């Protein structure tokens, strides 16, 4: 069974793309076949995977407009050794062009059906907004991963996101559930971070991943080199944490399948 995971948070700067890229690389290290779908017009997951956005002839934009298949548009990350359905600025126009399109919310889901057998895990990097691109990601997903910083405003945003997931489940994807909440950029010395972390565990229980991602300079540096941290500095705290997180994710998959 292919696991399709949407990684989303409408708040920017929470480590969403960093999570997608580093989990993809960690999954490959753990012998999984991986497709990363970049649904963000900024294309940061594409460049963070070592792919030149300016050289692309086909992207996720062409797939959503049904002008190319996933198999035609996907490329291999030279640094992470996983497949990427890449994005660039063209994607920003997709929402306008899809306004009157048939089954506009299901364009990604329908396109992915043809390549499901090629992958063990498909990761979807959603944009930091609750727009049609994000809805496409949520409609295509089996579960949702929510990266978030442990700060006060993050809890407010989380409430909005949970409501959105419920609406998508009601109208577009009855199977959609939250797979896990991931604490990112965590500084355990920060009292507020500890309080918010405790509130998350109280309200969401075992939905909160035991593994948290610490603040780490290597994680911040790696994208400028077009590499996941696992390749850039595999011994760094960030790379080790993402590998541990990915092992926890796979253990959850196995438990849910049992």
C-alpha cells in the first residue's frame, strides 16, 4: 500500500519544506521508494532537492492542467535519490486556470493514480496557504503531517487547519486523518516551548510525534547547497533527528497495517 502524506501548515516558516525534503531522503536511506510532490509555487522543495527550476520543461503545473503525466514530469533528485514532481513560479497561475475546470480539487489525486505502484511513500509539500493547491494536496492524501513551532500563535493557526481538514474530510476525502504533529525548531531551554509542547501532547496525545526537530544550523544551510541535511552533514543533530522521526513514522505505518 502506498502511503500518501500531505505536509501542511498555513503558517510559513515552520520547517514544512525542510521536513518534506529530509523525510524523503531518510525514507530512501531506509530502503523506501519515494516521490516528493512540490505543490508550492516557490519551488523550495525542488531546489532543496538539488534540481534547477529554470531548466525544467515539465512541472506539477503541467500535470494539474492535464498537459503532462506524473511519469513525464518527474525528475530524480541528484542529492537525495528520490523522485520529485517539481514546481516553479508557473504554478502560481494554476489556481486561476483551474477555477472553472472539472474536478479541479482532484487533479493531483487523479494524476497520482497512474504511478502509485512505483512508490512506497508519496510526500506532498503544500503551500503555506489554505488555497486550491493545498486542497488538491489534502484531497489526494491518505494522512496529514503538521509541522509546527512551539509558540503561542501556532496553536491558533492549528485550530484553523484542523477545521479545514474536517471540511475536506466531509466533502472531498472521507479517509483523511491527521497522521502526526511534528514539533520543529524546538529549543528545550525555552519555557514557552515546553508549555506549548505540553499542551499539544494533552490535546492530541499520541498524534504528537515523540521525535522533535531541534534548531540546527546545518538544517538551515543544507538547502543552499541543494541537499537534504542527511547528505550535507549526516552527523548533524538535525539530520539525526529527521532519520529518527522517519523510523518512528515507518513504525507507525507497520502498527496501523497490523
